[in-house]
C-alpha cells in the first residue's frame, strides 16, 4: 500500500506515469539489444502503456490517453507477430515515452499550455505509430540511421562500480577532448524523492504494478537535513553521558573515602555516631544504584541514537543506478546519431550512495560518457580494420572501496595518443618540446583537466569547444573527490572518480596545530607517519624525507592555515601524507590526536568561505572543530610549488627572527646557476628562496615577503621580462628591488628588462 495522504489526483498520475515511463524506456532498450522471447518481454510494456492510459483517462488528460493508446496498439501488434520492433519504431516509442514523461514533470497549472505547445508533435507521433512498421523502420527524424543497436546490460553486483572511459578517434586524441556535452537527448527524469527499494526492478518488470507492496513518503530535503543534524546531535549528547557517569563514579569514591574516615573515627570514639554511619551507607548504596541505572540508560541511549542516526542516514542513501536512469537512453541515441555500435553495461547498480553525492555525479558522468561515445569509440569500419569487435564496450561501474565510492568509466576505443597530446601541449605554448618529451603518462593526462584545453581536431555540434574535463574535475573536487585517467593507445581509456560515500559522516584523523584540534578525512590521506629528524634533508631550501623509494616534500600545515605553529624542532616530526595526480606531499602537524567518526555539519553561510576548511563537526565533549578541505590544501600547495617541488617549510619564524633576515627570491630555470646564486647570497647572510621560472616566482610572491628579487631572462612558461612586467603591475610589489641576471649580453634584453621595471641588469 502507499501513503496517499495529501496527494492530489494529478500528483498520483505523475507518480504512476514516472514509474511506468522508466519501465517503458528500460524495457524498450533491453528488448532492442536482446530480443529474446519478445512475447514475454512485450507483455510488461503493453501493461505499462495501458496503465498510463487508464490513469490519464481518470483525470481527463485526453492528449496522454491518445498517445498511450497508440503505443499500446504497437505493443499488441508486435506481440501478435503482425509487425517487428525495428530501430525506427523504437525511436518512435521512446519519443512517446519522452512526451509522457514531460507531461508528468510539469505542475498541474501548466497542463493546458503544455498540451497546446505539444499537440502537433503528439498528433504527428500518433499518426506515425498507426502506420506500418516498414514505413518508419529507418526513419529516425532527428538522427541518421544507426549501424546497429546499442546493447544495454545491467549487472547487479553490489560490490562493483560503473566504468567507462573515452578514447580518441585516430590519429588524434579526441577521446580526451574537454569538449561540451552533445545536444541533449531525451532522458529519464529523476525518480521522485522516496524510499528506494533495495532490489531494483528487472528491465522487463513494471514497477508499481498492482499488488506490489511499498510505502512511498515524500520528505522535504530541508527537513531531512535537519533530521540528520538532530540525529547527529543526539549521538554527541549521548556520549556526554560518559562524563556525567565519571562524575558520579568520582562521587562514589569520595563517599567511600569518607566512610573509611568515619569508620576510623568510630573506632576511636567508641561508636558515638551510629546515625551518621547509617546515612553514609545509605548514600553509598544510592550512588551505586544510580551508577548502575545510569550505565543502563547510557547503553540504551547509545543504541537508540546509533539506530536513529543509521536510519536517517539510510534514508539519504540511494542505489547508484538511480542516478543514471537516463544513461542507457543517452548512449543509445548518441550512438545512433554517430553511426556507432555500443554495448553499454552498468555494474554495481545497487551500490548505496548518498543522494547528494549521486546528484553531484550526474553532470560529470554525463560528460565523460558522452565523451567516450563521441571521441573514444571508433566507428565499426575502423574497429574492424583494427581487429576489434565492431560493437564497442562501454562500462560504468561503481563500488565501495576503502570507505570511498569508486566510479569508473571504461571504453575499449582508440585510447589517448600521447604523441598527439604532446604536440597539442607544445602548440599551446604550455611547455617546450624538450620538456614535453620528458612528460610521462600521468603528467601528460593532467593537461586534459586544464581549463580551456582541448585535443579535438575539429569543432562539432557534439564536442570540441575546449571546455568540459576541467568542469568535471571541479565538480568532483567540490564534493571532496578526485579524478584520474588511464589510457593505452589502441586499447581504451578509463576515467576513475573517487568520492565519499556520504557527506554526512566522516572517519577522520584528528591532529593538533598551534594548540587547536583539526580533523582530516582518512579517505583523503595516504599515510600518517612519524619521521625522525635525522631522515629530513634540505635541498634548495626545500625540506623532504625518503618514503617508498621516493622523496616527499614537507610543508607545515600551520603555514597553510596562517597559524603560528610550533617553534620547536622536534626529534620526530608528525607528518600526514596527502596527494593527487601531481604527486604526494607531507603536511607537518604538531601532534596526532587519534581517529574518530565525526558528524559533518555545513558551515553557516554567514561565515563565508574559510580557506582550507570544508565543514565543521562536534567532538564528544560538545566542542567544535574544523574539518580540513584536503583538496583546497593541495591547491595551496601547488601555488607554493615550482615544477612539482615544495619550497622551504621549516618551523615558523618569530617576528624578531624575520626582522633580522633579508629575504631574497631567486628565479632561475638552470639548476646549476640557481644553486650557485643561492650559495653566494646565503654566504652573505641572506635568506634565499628559489623558483624555477616566472610562474613559480609569481606564486612565491603571493605566499612570501621578499626584500629583493633576482631573475633570469630566458625561462619556460613565463620569462624574466614578463615576470618583471607582471610584478611591477601589482601595487603590492612595485617597490621590491629587482635585478635581472643573464649570461647573454643582448642589448635588446637589457632595454626590455629596464623598460619592464628592473632596477639593475647584470650579465
């Protein structure tokens, strides 16, 4: 039975139509890819169309009645063997499903304008559905004939994740294109906010059919959010009982001590105080009973609060497949448009995900999947010539791994051509040819996520306008996730998205910085280490330590948080290792405080954005603490980096120490020259930081205060003249002395440097 209180008749129609439209779409796609016993598969589709027709007739929606009736007639004809379910006929039936879904998505007050706007399209479709299938078998009004159907498979393993990836059209790396989404294809609307069944209906089943037992209750998202907050506070409050219990136990011990003292007094005085002794005994018994009762209450409160929180949290969780109802249809329509054959498979559809994460995933997954079909997957002729099956494989997979949600998009297309990518990077002036040749796979793939970067060989209606993957990365980062890509030319590409399962509860490492506790989500940490000072070395002013056959740069978290931090140089450093596709870095903290499950709460909007802080939580004693935004921290680290390396990160200097030292920034791309200049200046008693080019130097100026800047002329990314010009254009740096040093005695460079604002030019 359903909870129908407060529902209007049109609300009920919308609920039923949405359910049946989802069944119609899934059933049609499944039937097209695997006809099997069509008579059996057609039955639930016929029943779904009939149910929509009946529901529409009850509330007087004649326009929907006629369309659903025409669709039902087609299903009857197919079941009776009078016509075949061709690709063109499937296009028409899907178009009818889209129209019915559109009607179910509007408000009741918009029925008349919607009907007037769509009347001609509906009438034309009803007429076409009444014609023989042969007349429309190859007629896809808005799309060219496909070279074949798209096979759609849903694999129910709850432990698996959706994969799919995009690969390029040879010889270019179009798969990696950061292009916009293709024109929208009709797709399933989101299911209504409701409790989601653990077992998804089979493709040929009609959800919500008579006799099905379910209770569906709409819950306002704001109310659900408040329930989550209250449930979390119940958990925190229940834990505070522990403190009360300890106080009572302490009182019991004091009474015991008093009793011992009274007993001694009785022995000395010959029992002159019998009443006092009885009172003390009764007090002790009362306290013991109170402790026992409090223990039971505490246990029960913890059980109830944990159950309450689990139930409320569960109400936010939905199967992964709920967020991708429209993907099979989108893939099918796009493949038909592009003349490609695609077998689309969803794995791990029952994996439970927070609805907020699921909603955030829809846009990036849509882009990656469309990119895979458009750029990664080849047309049948190209695939056959490469010895591949003409039907490409596109897999979307989801599973839980290490407390995170792992989503993969994998295709078996052409893969990303590394040489084509290198050429595009050099053409864009991002690096020179020599540097491009040294870039390996992960470093190359990082360029795909830069704003405006595109590898598409041409601009089309579907893609190639230079936006996309940077937006995908940004969306994933917003929810505390990360994206990476793997590709093998000729084999295929995999995009991997790692996200939190929920944003409501987080298992975190607690650390202390400048005497204050902070939390860092464990899922975003690589390692938590104790590093002996003897293992820490300094190279070009950068502190680092060896770990797993490599060196990890160190930076104090207090520096990023703009706190004082500890001024001690401990024998053992407490280091939290974090990382992304660019590398790993060691965040130095004052000390570790342990691990804890935290109930996450959003920061009040009145605080605005706090750098490096994602949210707030409450400790067991009720005190608040900030949860560190690891992604934001990594962004700040990148601003302190030069060519992937950290600059000096020793202990924070006191104000007195800073006043005694003149700070110099050396900007030089040659390691040899840079080190010679650093040593000379250091021997003069100056504190020297180094940067490897103008971009690195500019980033250094943002995070440090310098008394002198020494720069080379010829450098990658931003040369010395551009660097000085940029520096002088900023009001903050106009008065910093700048010396240009170059081994080339070129008058043009000297004039350009002095014109840009250099105070001296040395050769």
